[in-house]
């Protein structure tokens, strides 16, 4: 029995590095350049998790390509409830987190 109306199999990209960026006033995730996934596509995942980390944080994700009818294609994070920062970018992420936390703490006082 076939459960899908689509003939094609979903396209998965494993271990994609994605960076959080500010776009049109919202924090978004996009794949880094030079990977199998197109860097122009946005990645859908939890808004709370995106806002938890600073702009420029790099994550390591497994994503699936979604091609809705009459809409722009996008990527969906496999585990939407958990974002893992990339260990390969540890020093970069560490400095971004320090800047992010310092800015948040200073704005509270």
C-alpha cells in the first residue's frame, strides 16, 4: 500500500553545517557554502532553539528537502526539538556564545 501521493523519495542531507543569520528581522538557519545542500535554502526548526544561541552560531544537522507545490523549496531539520552546535566550529561558537550572553546580561540592568 502506498501512503504518499508523491512518486519521488525524500532527499536527505546528513551532517550539514548551518549558520544562524538575521534575515528580515528574524533569526534563520542557512547551510554554509560548499556543501551538498543549497546555501540559498532556509532550514525549518524550533524558533526557541534558534533564539537560544547567538547570530553566527554553527550547527550540525540532518535535513530533508521539501518541495511544496507552488512554493519555494526549503529544508526541514530531522530532529526539530534539539539543535546541536557543531564541535568542528567549537572556538567560533564559544566566542559567539560569550558575546551573546554578555549582551543579554548587560541589557537586563
